[in-house]
């Protein structure tokens, strides 16, 4: 799984693929405290839906479309955020609780 970009192997957007059809791809992302996701690229616009946790960080690669560097935030269970494609990043659980999120990729 994962894609190869510039001689790097990138991981998946989430921990587990829950659903895929012709319109969407839905992932679950679960991270224990201190755990990081694989470095991954968002090639589609997407919606993040936070389910559980207390603090999360996005670690964005140079050249990412929407963010740069490390962006830290409080987790707000039940909140949703729309982001446009173009980010290359990993998520890092910087909190003391397990982090759980649903990622909905919107296919063109």
C-alpha cells in the first residue's frame, strides 16, 4: 500500500480503509499517545472528522498546499474540517489520550 513520490514511499492517509466507492474513500485514523501516522500525501480534497482525543499535531512537509511546519491543535470531538488536496504530512498524537479520526476523501 502507499504511493511512491520522488523516491520516497508514502503511506496511507489512515490506519484502516472503511469504505471506497466511485465518489468517496473513507479512512479511520487511530493514534496512541506519542504515535505518528505514516508520511502521506493528500491527492484529493478531504474532510477530517474528529472522534476522540485531546491534542493533535499535523507535521507538514515543505511545499504542502495548505499548511507549513508543525500545526498543533486541541481535539474537538464531533468537529469537522474541510481541507484541499496538496498536503504532504503526518499526524502526531501529542496528547495524553488516544486519538481517533475519520478522513473522508472526495473523489473528483
